């Protein structure tokens, strides 16, 4: 039995174990997928301990850039992204991959089949860089709005000329808040919200109400997950393809539904008080 890990900080909320275990069950494999909630100081030491093992790991916020620096070899996507979200163990060597990028490319192709002419991307972190690169590969013109340099205030000017809005900020994760004014949305403006909880997000709901094509980040989460699993299991000769995406998506939907039910029960108990 092999053990795979997810390195991150303050990630107790993650749905990754549920979806990876669903895929492993579909494949009839007994392997484990565990969350390792750690610190910037401890992460390099823990990652180095994987050398010479049969393990593998996902890496999430805030360690993707640190993982890029500590691995011995990089895939083309990881090198281009300058970030690693998947570590494969090859003997004593650690090989870094980035499965976020192809997962985002798939989501964009399904959301905007003919490609986006002009896209407005909210946020400038690691997820935003992946989106920008994916859009550039598809020939889109990309403008980035962020709070840090004041360009967020220009969104109202940019959106009328855009056909795609991508939210790479955490706005809407824990509330019904929208990252842009509702009046800026329109039926012919496709929306991609990288947030996957709550499901659907407030932004996705608002866009769909207008009849606009809209996706949340659940598909991207599943897409990067099955690709990571395929990289780890390749050494065992196990073929992992998009067929496992369905049980993974079912597991994610169940996880989000359980969270919503627990939240509603909590609100009802609060009302009783």
C-alpha cells in the first residue's frame, strides 16, 4: 500500500482526500491520501523525506513556489509556471509537475469552445498565473485586475469589451459576496470562478441567472487531481485517465452537499436558541 500526501497550510477544509480516495476505490487500489498541514519552515524537510520512498505528493498554498525550488527535475508545465503542485518520487530524485495548468486549459475549452477573444482576470496570485498562461496559449488577450496596483478599479471599464471573466480571488468563498458589481455581468460574458465552495458560488449563480455560461472551480480541482494520480501510479503500470473524473466529481458533490447540510442544521439550531 502506498501513501500519497497533500502539503499545505491551514487546509483542513480541502476536499482532495475525498476525491482521491474515490478514484483509488474506482481503480481497486488500497492506497492512502493524507493531508499534511505544515509550515514554510517544515515543508522542505518533510518533502525531502519522500526521497527513496514509493510516495508522491500534491502541493498547495502556500508551498508551490517552494516546491519548484526544491525538486531535482521539472516538467515543461512546471517550468513555465515556475510552480509545482505535484511531486513524483523517482528513486532519490524528486520530479516536479504542474497539473493545474492542463486542468484549467480543459475547463476553458469547455466553457468557451471557440476561445476567448478578451479575458478579464481578477487576482494576480499563483492561480491567476496559471489562468493567464492557459489563456495566452489559446490566443486570448488578457488583462489582469488586482487590488495591489489599483487596477481592480478599472474592471468596470474593461468588462464591456470582454467575453470572459475569471475570478482568481477568494471573494465569495465564505459569503454571497460578488467580486464584481452584478450590473457588469451579461448573458454573453462567460464566467469562470476558481472557487469551488460553496457550490455553486454566488458569482456562478448570478451569471447563470442571466443565461451566461458559467463554471466554478470543482471541475478544475478534479482535473488536476486525476492527472496527479496518473503521474504517481505510472511507475506501477496503472493507467489513470479522465474516466475516474466521474467518481471524483460525485465524491466532491457529496462533500459539498454534506457541508451545506451541516451549515443549514447549524443555522436552524441557532434559530432555536
